[in-house]
């Protein structure tokens, strides 16, 4: 039977080969695409075979470094499955986009995207803290290299920011993991199951710091802007679409179950930060002068909302947060690819030079409008469903909490509408007039459409997803929910 | 009638073999003059293979104390023999195609073998006499090796190393003399017993311990005794630099562990605070100083200073866990440094000059394997998974956290965040798309063996990073041999 280890192995080996061996750009790109499609195929198999009541599935558990009590213990529950599915889809689309839309890429860029996927799959399936850490820190390598070598003009500052924030947070977590693993009662063990409820407060905080930076949670989002602005479109899509989910997922699947007591004691803080980040990100998104700015701040807002959902410590909140992460992954990846495409063709992402792109470009207008509608959570869209779940959870917690959160959702509608109108309508921008960017065609379209289709599918049948995740989500927060007063 | 001490010939056979090999290679150098390069290198490699083979054959033997208890051959000794031999062999291969090897190749091989002999002996020392003689043996060989390039920089490096190294040795001898005065013995065990029963606060003892510590810290190149490291590493031929950074560290750290844990356990209250201060300052400042370097060898020199500071953590932790993690860390560090310096050596031959952040611009696109390998070595230096650098860090920090040195572990972690600052600069320069390098001259001759070393190190760094279990087993086994008190 194919297990998650196979998928990680395929992504890692193909990724490494494509990165290191001297392929041509096209050969390397197609090989990487093939690898990512193979992983996607495996994940689709998982989705069909998944048994919601069976707990962790498709896993392997073998001794890895027995001297230190480290096991290769990977398995997939409903929440993992959702994250793995979007990871596979977004990676395939990102590689496809880079392959068809970018002439200046190198074969290594595709391999590095695939390596990122391998590390992310490990993060989303690890049941051992050591393996989790390898994925969590390891994914920085390909992303940093992609940013440092193929980033925009100000990539150096961006790299410094990313390193200063994420590496710091991640490495401090290493100390916490060592503490948990080596103080296990029956000799060293890094199994997550053995770490439940054992950690002192400082370990909780170093974990929370690492995850908050990665998410990013207000006020630790300083690295996000430069990183999203300086990355190439497909890397920005991976960064905001799936790499950031490592943070949100880890809050739900690592922090809360491992530290139920602290999670419940400090939940108010995370809820407050989530609320502030949700409002603040939305307000800033409304003021941004360019597409990437809007998408980046909307990402901060959305992920803050996810953290809020997680720390409601309820069935509704956890399911909603997972669903929200899936939606946001698809939406922000699609938005970054679209924005990047417009930026490449029109030479700028600034609204001052864009505008009027809808004229004579029916396909682009349609795709942007669908993604935009999904992003502003019109009733009936999948994002509406997930936000609704979190809102319900918030109301169940306290009516005023739900009321404030609802205001944030209105703000989200405002900045998305502004973005759509600034890009598609209004007066024709000077660059649009002079450069005459073509309509969205073939390559880029093929790369973006799967994301849009997935959004449409989720809007039509959200229950297909929620029925697979809700048991797992409930199980993850159960212990913390019990502790809560 | 003079009583001669009994000698366990089997236990010291690797050292004898190494010495004979070195002498033979020296003869080859004398008689074959310029034509001795290939033969000298071949004999050198065979010798190193024999030494490593003998050490492996002795693995698992009971610890032996021989020649009137002045040498001890235990698993730590065996581990050092294998590691140093491997480093020396890789160094010979890196240097093989180097232009200087054409007229003094055999001398080079002989000096490397002499240095390796000294390193193996110092790791086996059980008395301060052995320690000092072995230290001088490998130091003098290294002085000569540093100056063997005969260009200005190399000669300056050799001379600087000679002068400063001698000062270090003198301080060390002073410390040994004071300790001898206080305890009446050179032998580690006897010194330890005398100190445990005597007055550890006596000025003579404190002074002796302090001077001894300074002398040894000087050799491992930690702050504030690091001044010689950047200059010597920069000027010395690059193959030699790699050897110094990997093998010298192994020998010096192991002997430091022996001295502190076998001879001076009673003085822990004196040396522990010193080591803590030195470790913290070195980890942070070494990496900070590396941030501003543009010369690649200088940058790697400061990185290795920072790494040496990190290597003090296991000594502070002490115990079998500490020694085991120290051994694993040193072994993990070796292929990373030798590999990184091998890439630098390759680059120097490509550009016929020194390696700087400027000269390596876009070079990674031209030399696929070397470029990718360099990226991996740099990531290993920064301690990223899944490289062996990460396992080294993990194995060192583990016992530290376990034994209540969490804050020290946090400092170590912060230092590796700083190190990312310069390591990523190198990666970004290697693959700078904004300009073409234009440096690629027609392939320099004799790159084959250097490329082979890079490939070997690459495989080691990855495989040992993903599957470190066996290495940890060996380190644990070896660590049990050191007599330890906590």
C-alpha cells in the first residue's frame, strides 16, 4: 500500500535530482512537474481511501535513530489530509506556472519547489517531534535559496528579514523539542504521544513563537511583506499558500494537543492577537498600492483568523480553522499567480499603472472575478462556509467575540472589492495602454485553473471536506477543551 | 640495573606504522626529488589505510595503558586514529592536483603524515610529557605545511603560526611545570588523585590550571586566543587549511577533554566558568566577525572559530554524554570543513587567485557539482537538517538541555542564526544571476582527485545526516572509555 512516506520520498528524490543534476530548464521543469503530479495522484488516492473514523492512516512507524529515541513516525488524519491535499495541488500548480510562464528560471527552481513540498508533507504528517522539526526547519532551505537567488531586486533585505524571524523562532523550538524528547519518563522519546501535557510553560512559548512567526500571527509578521514582494510569483504562491499553513497547522495539531493546559490558559491571548491581526491586516490591505501588498496583508488577516479559530478550542473552531486554511491556501496561491502574471506582463503590480485589464481580456476577467469572489467570501463560496464555522464557534464562546469577528469579515470584502476593481476596471492604466498585455492563455491558465476548480468544488460540496476533517479536528482540541473552565 | 617500562607493541602499532610511513615518504622525497609526487602520495594513502585498518582491528579491545602509563590506548584513541587518518587521506587527495605538489609533493605527503602521527599520539596521551611532545610534533609539521606554498601569503602564514604557536606552547609548558610542582607527577591519573586529596585552592595549582587551559584553548583557536586563526587559515595552502580546521580540532579537543576530565576533574570549579565564558564569547563573536569578511577562507576561519566555541559545550556538560556528543560533533564537522575547503581550493585553481565573495559570483553555474556541494556544506555549517551538521548540533545540544544548560543551548542556537547571515551571502554570490562570472578558464589539470573529495564529503554529509545512528553508536562506545567524573 502507498503510504505518506512514499510521497515524501518521491518529492524529495525527484526534487534533489532536478536541483543538482545539470538538466535543461524544460527537462528539469517537466520532470519536477511529473514528480509533483505523481504526489498529487497519491494524495487523491488517499482522499478516496480515507476513513474518517479510523484516526491516523497511511502511515509508517519505524525506528530511525534508536539511540536517541527518534522514530520515522508519519501518518495522516483528517486535518493532515486536508493540508497534504492543498500542498500537493498548490505545488503542482506553482511548478506548472513557473515552467510555462517563466523564461528566466533555472532547472533548480523547480527542484527546489519540489523539495519544499517534501519538507511540508513531512510537517503535515509527522507524529514524531524530531521528524516534525526536520520538516519545519528543512523547508526553509529551498525557500531561502529560491528567494536569495531568484528573488527580486531587494532580495537581500528580504532574506535577512526571513532569516532573522523564521530561523530564530524555529531554532528556539529545537531547544524545546530537545527538552521534551530527552526528559521523557521512559528514556528518550520524541514521539508526540509521549510529550502530551509534559511540557513546562517555556517550552510552550518557544513552540508558540515558532508557529506564530511562520503563520504569521500579529505582531510577528515583519518578514512577510519583503518575502512575498521579492519572491517570484510561484514561490510567493507556495510561501503564502502552503508554507504559512505549517504555522497554522502546527498550532492546531502540535501546540494544542501537546500543551492542553497552557493552550487553554493562554487561549485568550491568541484569540486577542488573532482578532487584532484580522482587523489590522484587513485595514492595511485596504491601503496597499499594489496587488502583492493587498494579497500579503489579506494573508496575514486570514491566518490570524485561523489562529483565532484554533484557540476557540472547540469542534466548530478547529474544523472551521482547517477548512479556512484549505480555502486560503487555494485562494492566495491563485491570487499570487494571477498578480504575478499581471505584473510580469504589464511590468508593474502597482494599481497606478494597472486598471482596465478586463477590457478585451475575457478569460482573465473571468478567472480574476471568480477568485476574487471566493476571496471576499460571498455567501455560497467555500470561504464563506469556513468563516461561518469559525464565527459560529466565536459566538458560542462569547457573543461580542463573534460580533467583532464579523466586522473583520466585512472589511475583507472591502479590500477584495477594491482590488478587483483596481485591476479589472477603472481607467486603463498607462502600462496596460502601452504594453498591451495579452489575455490569460494556455500555460498560465492551465496552472491557475485547477486551483479555481478546487475552490468551486469546495463551494459546491463543502461537506466532502468537513466530514473528513471534523472528527480529527475535534480529537486534536478535545484535551484542551476539557481543561477549559 | 635500569628497569625499562613494558611496551604493548600491538596497541601502539598504528602510531608506529604512521611514523614509519612518514619516514619512508620523506626518503622518497629526498631521493626522487620532483618525481616523488605520485609515489609519495600513494605510499601516504596506503600508510593511512593501514593505520585506520589497525585502529579498526583494535576497536573493542580493552583499554591499554602502556609505556609507564604515559600512553593510553582506548576507544577514544582509536576513534581519533580513524578520523585523523581519513582527514589526512582526503587532504592528500585535495592537494594532489595542486601546482606546488609538482616539485614538493612527497614532502607535502610526509609532513601531513608527521602531523597525523602527532595528532594520534596526543589523543593517546596519558601524561603531560606525551601531550607536549606530540603537540610539538604536529605543530611543527603544520608550521611547515602552512609555509609550503612559498608565496608571500603562505610564508607569512607559516611564520605567524610558528611565532604565535610557540608562544602558546610556552604557556602550556609553564602550566605543566606548575602542576608538576604542585602534584609531583605528569601522569593524568596521579595528578587527578593528588589534586583530589590536596588543596585545589593553592596558587600554584590555580596558576598551573589556568596556564594549561590557555595553552590548550590557544590550540583549538577559541576567543580570546584566536588571533592566529584567520591569518593562518587565510595564508596557508587551502588543502592544509582544511586539514587544520578538521583534524587539528579533533586532536586538540580530544586532548582537552582528557586533560579536563581525567587530570583536572577536581579543578572543575576553576575551569568551568572559564570555559563557559569562552564558549559564549566565541560562539557569538566568532560568527559576528565572520559576517563582515569578504575573503572566503577568512570567513570560514571565523566560522570555524565559532564552531570551536560550540564544541566547548559538551566539555562543560561533561560525563559520558558530553564526551560522546563531542566526538560525534567533531566527526560530523570534519567532512563539512574538508569539503568546503576543497571547493575553495578548486575555485582558487579556476580563477588562479584567492577566493572572495566577488570572485565566486555566478561561479556555481559553471561548476555544477562543486557549487551544489558548497551550498550543502554551508547549510551543514549552519546546522540545517537533513545534513550531518544538524545532527552534530542536535547531539551536542541534547545533553546540554538534559543537564540543565538550557541557556547555553539557547546561546548556541542564536549563534547559528547569526551564522546564516554570512553563509547565505556566499550562496547568493555563488548563484548571482545579475552577472556572469567569466572566470572559467580551460579546466585546470588535476581536478579529478579534488572533485572526488568533494563528492565523498557530499555523500558523507547527506548520508550521515539522514542516518546518523551508527555514528552515534560509535561515539557512545568510545565515550565510555574516558575516565570521567562529574
